[in-house]
C-alpha cells in the first residue's frame, strides 16, 4: 500500500485491518454488504469507477464485527470479479474453523483461477491469542515478495512461539480441541441470543451467527452506541461500539458483542445489564 492507494472492503470491516491499511495512507471504499456478503453489483460498480484499486479486503467467514458468512455464490462472484478486473484480494480467515451450525463453505481462494487471492489464517482463535503466528496461502511469486516485505517489518516470526505451537501440534490433536471450543461457543452463542431476545427492547435487532465469536447489534438510528457504552461501563459491563468498524465513519447506532469468553452466569448477567441500559435509551 502506498499513500492514497484504494482498498475496497466490506461495510463494516475489521478495525485493526483498517488501522493497518490507514498507517500506509490507504483510502477506503466501503462496498454495500448484506447477510450473504458484499453485493457483487456494488463491487463491480466501484471496480469500474476506481480502475486503480489496489486491494479488495474481505472476511468471508463469521466476519469481524458482524459474524456474517458469505454464500457460496458470492465467493465465486468475488473470485470472478477479481480475475476480470485484475485486482488482488486478501481473504482474511481467522474464524472459518469455528463453525457450530450449517455447512462448511470453501474459501474464495478455491475459486481463484487468476492467482489474485491471498488467504490468511491464524492460531489466535483456534489455539491461543498472543502468539501472533499465522499462515498465508498464495501464488509463489506473490509469497516470495511477501516474505521480503515481512522480513523488512519484523525480520522473522518469533521462533519460540513457533516451536511451542509446533510442539503442541505434535503432542495434542488440535482438531479435537477445535471441536471442544466450537461446542462451547455454540452453547454460549445460544445462551447470549436467548438472553438478548428476552432482555433487549423492541427496535434493537441482531442475527444469530453460524459460528465465530461475534453478534452484531443495530440500535434505532437516533441511539449512539458510544453513549450506551458509557452508561454500561458505569454498570461494569462493556461491548465494542460499531462506528470504528466503518472506515469512512457513520453508523454510530451499531455495536459488537462477544459471547466466547465468559461463563454462562456472567453472559446472562452482563447481557441483562446491557438490556436494562438499552431500555433506558430506547424507551426514554
Ligand atoms: C479479521 C481478523 N483478522 C485478523 C485478526 C488477528 O489475527 P492475529 O492475532 O493472528 O494477528 C483478527 C483478530 O481479532 C481478526 O478478527
């Protein structure tokens, strides 16, 4: 990315990716997105409008922050558009293995006939966050460039962390572990959704995800989630306001809830408190 380079992304998209691209002076065009992923018509319109687009950045599986998953058709359409317009795609996939409902869907990369798609994964959500060890799949020539660029940034990934993960993979069955956390997240998601349905006021909407860690909540237009957060913090409960996930701003009436991390009683208690605060805002 160079100063002024354009990234097309979902609206909303992952906050830390926005920060990473912004650090290099990127400009963002948010592509209209529904529950099945980016709208291909809008994507094509923006590719026509900005022929010098540098990158399309997407999270097709249990997206951060919305928890949404792209349909098979949209995945194929994205690969076809990237091939037709010769634009690179970064398919960021930290959550794909955390599916607790529905059918596994193939990566956009699997429809990539032009070699334009780079697919990334991480141990952060299936093993342990903090190690900063992940992987990347792409065309050999692109990966060779990537290695040079990565060396310029960090010389190499932490060796001790790589050895610890390698040893873990030798000693234990990571698929069994993933099975366990998937089941845990499924139950916590069910409980969170059930609690929210009972505790949140009318006019507040959310959809149940089929995997991942997040629930995306839309409040009535006039309610500002940052103000709701202030009131929730006074009750010792927190969420992430949705506004910063829109690179060009706006949509302050949204927020992200994470259900993966707390035991059942605290999920019920915490979401109950958020529900009470929301009622104060929405029914005021
Ligand atoms: C979409 C997305 N990409 C990447 C990451 C971070 O991955 P890592 O911990 O490997 O840097 C996250 C974590 O929140 C994420 O949501």
